[in-house]
C-alpha cells in the first residue's frame, strides 16, 4: 500500500470506507435508539420486576372487584330476605307459609355463599397487597439504579447524535467518490444482503501444484484470478459472479 501514489484513485477503497461508515452509522443509531449494551442486563431485570409488580397490582384489583361484586350481591339478597320477612305477617295459610320459609332458606344459603366468596376475595386481595408492598420495597433500589443509568445514557446521547451526523456527512462524501453505476449496484446488494455488501476473497491452495484458486468468502463461488489481479492492482470494483457482493482482498491475500 505504501508504494501506491496518493493521487491514484482506488474505487474499492471508497466502497470499503463506505461500508465501514455505514456499519458505524448503524451501531451509532442503535446506541441512540436502542437500549445500550452496558445497561441491557439492568433493563431486562427492571422490565421483569416491573411486569411482576404490574401483574400483582392487577390481581389485587381483580380480587377487590370480585369482593365488591360479591358484597353487592349479598346486600341485594339481604334486601330480598328482608322483604320475605315482612311478608310473613301477611301469609294466609300453611302452604304459603311453607313456600315462603323455603324461599328464605334458599336466600340465606345464597347470602352465606356470597359472604364466603367476598371473604375469600378479601383474603386474596390482602395477600396480594402484602406481596406487592414487599416487591415494591425491593424494587426501589433497582428502580433508582435504573433511573441513574438512564440519565447516564441520556447524557451520552448528544455525543452519539453528533457522531451520527458526522457519519452521514462522511457517507455522502464517499458516495460521490464511487462511480454511479457501481454505487447503485452496491446499494442494491446492500439492501438484498441486510446491509453488508462486501465479501472477502478467499484463497485456497490447490493441492500439489501450489497454484492458488480463489472463492467468494460468503457464497463460496469461484473468483477468477484475473478479477483478483484487478482488485489487487487497481482497486477495481468487482462483483462476485454468483451473489453479486463486492469482492475485496484481505491484506494477506493482496
Ligand atoms: Zn459470492
């Protein structure tokens, strides 16, 4: 590389730089918008605990509303029982009396069941409430630590945002250095292969004769020796015949 004059344009170098800048941009974007790696574990812990708390809060609420419902129904049954009791004085015969007593027994059973339901729900509500209190108490420390990390992350963001802008500028400059036809091919390959448009040329030594053969490091398709010479000597942009990725040489290969 040192022998190559500075004025000599090697289009492949710009492509390599462009791919590198695009990768850096992606990483910077992830740092800006995703959860940074250094707080990933804490984030997961925090989310899991938060979900537990939410679930417990929901079960407290559920038990409470079950209790209210049972209490409401018990109260309505009590009212009904009261009207039956008031009717006792106005029954006209033994048969009517017997029927009324039967109704009253039924409603008393209903009240008993409803009251038991309300009590069970109350016990469940209190139990969940106690667990919730404990969980929240334990969560406090984690939550504070999480908030501190979030703040640290926020503080990092302007720098990363600046980096993103810088990279975008660099990418624009590099794109201009690449011949338009190659650039549009590069971008098509980039899109097709999840943001990675390059493939390293692999050298395989043919057994016995010492003659080297080359293949695409990604799809394994043969690479013509002439293509390797072109890449090596003039930094040409050469596409793999099979996967169409742009081929480059590892320093040791070139
Ligand atoms: Zn290939």
